[in-house]
C-alpha cells in the first residue's frame, strides 16, 4: 500500500513540476529589432578583434543582451519560431534590423569590444 502511494505521489509530482516553469514570453517586434541589432554588433566585434575571435563564447554574450530587455534564451528561441512562421513579417523585421545597424557608428561597434571584455564573456 505504501509503495502504491509513493508511486502515485511521484506521478503527481511529475505532472505538476513542468507547470511550475515559466512559459516563454513573446518578444515584441521593437525589442526583437534591438536584440538582433545588438547580437549582430557583438558578433561583428568578436570577428574584428583577434583576441576575442578565438576565446569569446557567444552563448555567454547573448544572454546579457536578452536580460537587458527582460527576456531569456527560451523567450528568444520561442519568439524566433513564431516570427519564422510568417516569412514576410520576418523578412520585414530583418530589414528593420539592417536599417538599425546602418545607423550605428564605428564608435558604438568599438564599445562592444570593451563591453565583451568587461562582462568576462571570453571562454
């Protein structure tokens, strides 16, 4: 009888625990444009700085960008999957990112190199 109750308790917990996790949030279009822009600037800074190129871990670099806007990696992955369901809208979003990046100056790109080093995002 005790064994049966233990199995029942384990089964109930197994069903309830996944419900305790926070569900991924949808990232707004404006935040997604900003996030993508910053991700691409970080990637460019890493590619351009030889000391970072071999040692930077982008998984450590991206999470603070998501957090800056109140999101996490799960939110980002969920949002990308939703945006990609509508190729026309996703294309427009990426064009907006491109326009946003065109407006960035060289000095802001250089500031990303300093930011990466200050955050200890090198592997």
